C-alpha cells in the first residue's frame, strides 16, 4: 500500500507539472479519468505498461527516474509478508500491516489492552479470544502467530520508533488471568529498555485527559510525499484518517498525553509496582 501511495503521488506530481488533465492521461492508457484518479490515490495495482505510457506522455526522459518508478510499481504489486496469514487477517487490516511495516514512527495510545507490538503470545491469545468472541483454538493460534510475527519489525535493522502511552487500567485488567498478566508486564519491563521503544503510563490519578475518544495510532513515514496516517480500530473494521486537520487534532491529543502521562523514566517503577500488586 505504501509503495502504491508513493507511486501514485509521484505520478500525480508529474502529470500536474506537465499540465496534462486526468481524462487525457486516462485515454493514453486505454482507461478513464477515474482510473487515473484511483492510481494517483494508490487505490489500485499498477501495470508497468501503463507507467511507461504515462511517463512518455508526461515527458519524463530521465532513464534513472523511469527505472525507479517501474521498480516502485513492481514492489507495489508484490505480496506483503503477511500473505501467508491471509486466513487469519481481514482485508481491512491488511492495509494497516503494510503501513505499520513502512512507518518510521508509530505513536499509539491504548486504554484497555497492551499495544499489539508489545504483547506476549499468551496475552495475545487471550485478547483475540476475548475481542473476536472466538473459541476455535486453531483460529486463535493463527491470529496470535501473526501478531508475534508483527513484533519482528521492532528488532529488524533500522526499526521504527514505537512511542506508546497505556492507561493504568491496562496493567490492572487481568486479561487471560493473573499469570498471563504477570508475564505480560515482565515483557513490558524488558521492552522499556529497548532503544526504539518509549513507554509511558497514564495513571488513574491523572483524571480526565485528551484521548477521551479511546485508543488510536498515528503512523509517520520516511517518504516526504506521504502524510501521517491516524488509525482507529473497531471490532470488525478500521478507520484511516490522513486529512491534515484530522491528523493535527490527533497529534495534538497525543502530545497532551505525553505531558499528562508519567515520564518514560518512571515506567519501570510503575510496572514493578503493578507486579507487586498482582
């Protein structure tokens, strides 16, 4: 998805620089104005023949630029790493996996559960069984396996920065039972030592705060042409927001959370206290 967005944005810039209207561009690739619009928004796959025809129409003669955009098209059409888990992930979540894998900064707030990238296997299984109302052990196991595979991005070369704020309730709610929660909090203690993980706790004593609407994530990408994306997950779907005014509101709420929550340096002590209270 990210490659489609990058390629679409570049094609739009080239078309506008060349002064070519969308209907003319659509005719050049035996398509329509709406097809060009969908391509530029990254909502469809790309045929290399169409890319070649559009670059010719837009007067792009730089061979290096042509090669770069064709390579982007091939990457955009290649299957994501999560394809082998197609039976365990809905199409609505596949786009998020692409975005998450391409992000350089992931900011997230969770009010009920530990963020997925920081969950242990046992905790993930408990959350999945609870949230989806599923009792089929194979189905739960496959979804948990996918969640564990997602965590690898935190330890890869050039990993993203994960900055998470969790409500204190996350540390008190015994998802999966006392033993599962204990193991999970111990895993959070270890994660808090990672250079690319910043973890804060929003204590009960803070009272009301900026994120009254519930959990959300903001993803930022290294490609300048891609805007930040806000992701809000529901039970059977997810919402993606990339309009500047929407993103700015969520970014302001996140900034306020960072101020109101306990500082990251206090997180280990808070986690240890939660363990003692179990």
